[in-house]
C-alpha cells in the first residue's frame, strides 16, 4: 500500500485519530506521521500540517487538535471549490484555505455536543443547536464532499490512484411496534376501542375488529413483504428490535417472549444482522444488559449492533454504556427531529471519547433519513420525502460514501396513514440496487 507522510511539529491523539480516518479509511492509503522536519528531506511529496513548506500540500492548523477538553472554539466559515467550509483562515501560502483536519474532527467527534445546551423533550441534543443546521448545511455530507475534492488534489501530487470507494446503500429497520392490533392483550385492546369511540374513529374500530377476527391483515405486518423485497434486490437488511421488558408511553411493542414476537425475531434474524433497540428509559439502570441478554437468547445470536430508541444519545454517556455492554457498532448517529447528516458524513467512524482524549473500539454508523421524521416531524408526503432522500443519495454516490436509511415496519405496511410510502420505498430500493451495481462495475470490483 502507498503511504503518505504527514509532517506536524506537534503530537496529538486527535491528529492521529483524524488522519487515520481520513487517509487510511477514506482514502485507502497508508499514513506515517513525522514530527522532525528532517524526516521530510528528499521526499517527493508530503502533507505539512500547520506550516507552509515547499513541495508539500500545506494545511493550516487552527489549534483545535492541540487542545484538551472541549473549550468552545472560534469557527470562521469560508468557501473552497464552491463548498462551504468551517475553520477557514486568511493566512497565505497554504494549499487549503481551511483546516480540514480540525473541521472533520469537530464534526465526527461531535465536539459541539459536549457544550452546555437545553435538551429537547426527549432529552436529546437538538439539531437546531448544531453548526450544520445553523448554516443550512445539514442535508449535505460536507465531510464527504471535502474529502472528494481533497482526493482529486492528492492524486497528481502524491502520484497515487486513490480511487473513490464504491457507493453503498444499507437499508435498516426499527421494529418498535410489530403489530398495530394483534397480540396486545385484553386491557390494551379494550383501551384502544374506548379511545377510538371517544374520537368517533369508526374506521379504526372497523379495522381493528376485522384484524382481530382474522378477516384482515394487521396493517403493521410488512415482514413477509420486506423479506421478498430484500431477496429480489439482493439486500442484507439490518433489523433493530425493541425488546422492552415493560410497556411505557414510549415502549409499546409486545413483550419479546410473546409467541408472536418470538416468531418475528426468529424469522428476521435469518434475513440479516440483528441489533438491539434499547428501550426509552434504558440508560437509567442495567436495562440494556437485560434486554440484550433476552434478545440474544431468543435469536440464538450474539448481539453486537445497536440503535437507540427515539435516537436518545447523550454524549459521552450513551456510548460508554454501549461499550460496557459489548456493543461494537451503533447506528444512532442521526437526528430524530431533522433529516440530514449529524456528523457531516455518511461513512462510519470509530467513536472518539473527547473527555478521555482516546479512540474507542465502538464504530458509529450515521444515517440521514428516517421515515417518521419526514412524515410526522416535517409533515411531507411520500413523494416529497423520497425527493429529498434522492438529493442526499446523489451526493453520497458522487463522493463514494454510504447511505443508511431508517424505516419502520408500520410505515411500509398497509395503514391508510402511510398511503403511498410502500410503493415509493420499493421504487427507491430498486433504483438503489441498479446504482450500486453500476458503481461496482465502474470501480472494477
């Protein structure tokens, strides 16, 4: 493997972290960091960080990577090849007009989420507090776009091919409520009838009655349809199961040991990797451990992936809790309230614990689209939602990044509230399968 030498007068675990991700993971090249300028003598090419040197691609150093803790840095915005930037500088002589390394680190470490902020009603970091939202850049993967341009600049200078990786689409699903009407128990069924009567919702009463009499399929039961869809287009889906051991206002799935839920779990685990969907209040005690153990017992598989219910991430506590419970990969990096790129990228990265200034073993996978956010949060139609998704997907394709979407079984069922979503999703999945096939052929894999 070709190796790029990076010169930096200072040492920093933050610099090592971001260079490992940028050069090794994203540009698929080796990386050697040197701190003695004499080690650059005679090199045909190298990267100089924080100093303008002849024969090098020179990147200005803002200072963020030399710091410890999470002091609020001054962030200047700028422009580079028609792309908006942060940590911009007016210093002359540098190849890049901004500190791309600090910019990447700031976004993928989720630095700003360590600031003091007012949580939303679910105790989450509000999307509206983020710099990408405030600058109207949330729906574009800026980090991926920066790297795409950087790759084109490095190729001729380093005399390396640095091919863009193939675009990947990964469908994923949260199983919060496997059924709308079935298997709820007498108390919950009677309560649902009473609520429908008080609202005068005749359609709801009729539908529930037909389902309970086995004359109509439960509107949330899209599992067989999903299985056929994935088989047709050769996808291996990710399923995250809410295996809450008690019912709450936010945890409404049937008990994981209910015979119907046993069947669902044991069928879904045959189709693709299964993860835990920790319940709403799971951070309060040893709930994650107990829910994980029961899901492992039912599925007969070791659970190593996770996505938080309601995307309830509290940095750094949530990630430390997952590591404590031997979770290796988390798929919660997105907002429950807004579409877009929380970390500025579609690509996965190892979580960096800012308080301890260390790279952890937990791999974080971002998502940019969730059905309930578009439908309930934004109140847009299926066609409008998939138009937005298509725009984000197009940039990810161009930059050789990854698209992870979050859907629920109920949005792809037969309920009238989600009319049009199932067909729009099938069309999207078919389109994505064609795009990925072309991407692989172009890259020669």
